[in-house]
C-alpha cells in the first residue's frame, strides 16, 4: 500500500479530438468510440463552428469530412492556415476518388480515411498521427525555432540553437533561454520590419498562448542586459512605442 506521503500516480492527459462532421448520428458515434478509447471529443457540424472553436481552443487532432454544408473540408484547411492555426488533420470521408485523396494529402492532411471504416483502425491511425506529431514537436525549442536550425549571427554574437548557446566576441559562451532564443531568431528573420508585440508573442509562444506584453518586455530586458554585459550594443533593436519593436541593422553607426 502507498504511504500517506506517496504522490498519486501521474495520468497522461487525454487528447482532444475535434470531429467536423455534419451527419449528426455519425458524429455522435465517432465521439462515443473515441471517448471509449480514452480521448476527449468536440463535435462541430459546420466548418465555421470548427474554425471559431480552433481559433480559441487547443486541439490535438481534427477528424474532418470533405463535404460540409457551409464549405468544403479543403477550404477549412486553407482557412486554418490563414489564421495560423496548426493542428494535425485526418480526413474522414466517403469520397474514395484518388484525386481527392491526393489533394487532401497535398494540402497538409496527415492521413485520409474513407467510409465505411473500422473504428479500431481509425483509433489506431489517430494514435499514430498523434505520436508522429509529438515527435516532430520534440525538435522545437520554441514555436519558431527547432534544434536543427543553423547557427546565426546577431549583433556581433553567434547563436547556436542546437546547443541553446550564445557566443560573444570576448570568448564567453553561455546557455540561452528558449524564449530569448526564439525572440532573437524572430528578429533576425525580420530585419527592418516593425514587429507588433502580438506577432512576436504568437511567433515564439504560439497562437493560443496566454502571454502578456509585460512578460514579453521582461524577456526583452534580459536579452538587452545579456548583450550589454558582454560589450555589445543593441542600438539597432528599438522599441516602437505603442506598437512593438524593430530590428534594423542598416541603421548601425548612423
């Protein structure tokens, strides 16, 4: 028996699967089987409903029909991309035509299942996609930086994502925090552009992150202090009051 001080065993959180299907009976049946398999579900009978839900809520995966009353599943995928909503997608459809399958996979779907199907096989495919996408996420340092990214120079320092390191001209090599790395990588990729606070937060923390501007400002201060401590100027990285920031290396020395 566990002692009174033994913590309870950890349980893995259940993945949330969004079912986008206008056939109510089928949608409910899908939800029943997935919940029996240890998953949470959210049913959306219209594409617009799904779009609104996914813009405001995190989901692990979407089961998506192609023929929906208000738009096609293909159009919904495009709408999600335009809103910067990234989520694994499995098409579940009665359309068995090869061009439809090819189009679904070409636009970024992770799998394509045709009706009728085995619920046991569908659950297995969902789990396979979840494992695959989680393994991909393991390479992410932040939303915009992967450990496989090449090193880059920023205002005289060399940033190496694979080691989470920053090297200064005074021969000092230091570990750098993930969020600070994400900020530097985003600025380096957008020279000369005014960057809003919201855009910077979304790029580093993710679209659905609940991060306040004050928290972002604290990370910016840490970056500035780090460079100052090692004799490097960040004069080319300026605050644009009321909007955000700009990194403009062309202004150096002016």
